[in-house]
C-alpha cells in the first residue's frame, strides 16, 4: 500500500481562476493581460504540486531562505516555473535571491539595488526587477515613499544599471485599497513602467479593474497559511 497522502484538490485555484476571468471580462481586459502569481509562502511540496499540475507556473515567496529550501527541488521537473520574490530583501541574501528568483518585486533602497546589481554580474543571471512603493507611507512597512520614487528609479538606472519593469504595492490593511491602487497606477504612468503588481486574495478583482498586470494571491488558492516547516528541521 502506498503511504503517500492524497494531494488536496486545487479547488481554491479553480475559484480564483473563475474570479479572475470574470474580473477581466467586467472591464474588457483579456485574461492573459493579468498574470496570476500563486503565493506559496508557508506551504510545502504536497500543497504546491497540485497547483503546478493544474497548470500554474508563476509562484511568489516572501522569504529567500524558505524559497531556497523548497523550490530548487520542486521546479527541477518544471523548468518553465517563474519565481517571484515578494518579501523584503536583505543585501546579504542578494546573491541567493538573484540565483533563484526570476522576478524581484521588492527593490526599495539603494543598498539593495546595488547588491542585486552586483549579484547579477557575479551570477550572470538577470531577474526582472520591480520597485516596491509604500503608498500608505507606513513607517513599519518596506517600500519607497511615492515622493522618493523618482530619485530611487534614477539610482536604479544610472548607478545600479538595473532595468525596472514595474511597481508593486501592499496597501495598508486598515484602509480601502482603491486609492493605493490608483496611486500606483498613476506613478507607473508617470515613469512609463509597464507592470503593476497589486491585489491579493481579498481585493484582486479591484486591482484588475484598476490596471494590475500581476495579482498576488495566496490564501484564496492554498487555504489558510501555515508556518512553513523546513524539511531540514523535520
Ligand atoms: C502573503 C502575501 C500575499 C498573498 O496574500 P493573500 O491575502 O493570502 O492572498 C500577497 N502579497 C504579498 C507581498 C504577501 O506577502
């Protein structure tokens, strides 16, 4: 008898895909115009595999260490998987992040931009880069304040030699998301950046209405988050 547990059905994903399709239809956008990033932080192989097998290829992780422990193994059989770093990056993790991730969404200060740039030279890899904007100007949250964005983009381009593809934001939890999505959209237009990463489980339809090109959805796909247990600690 096999002792392998039955993989959970990807029912959350089916629902999210339907919601995304409807949201795109409602505003006359094609579904392909919005990339679904499945946020798998906290989940291990047995939860992630059914989502990969259901056809999803873009995944988001918020901690470099956790991603390094679980993804190389998972993605070796699926070379077209695209990994997004959506959590804060420390400069001492820049090499590991550049080696693993295909998109780094959370550049937010010169030191990190320089570290990512150096890691790209060292590894020969060139992940796409986004700048995280702290649209709510929350002191405890990462991200560049809107008024500092122009200067930071200049540093990324001129000093770190990085191409910035887009902007990302996480609105304050206690506020309506729409003004934050609108602000991010406005900033992307002002600086002629194509990609907009905004919207999570609770509000991705709204983000789609307001121009998101990537939505980051975790709990609506995977269910309630757990503490990720490193296989090395089990
Ligand atoms: C966890 C996380 C998400 C997903 O949140 P859900 O509410 O579970 O969809 C999206 N973006 C970032 C930056 C996150 O850390």
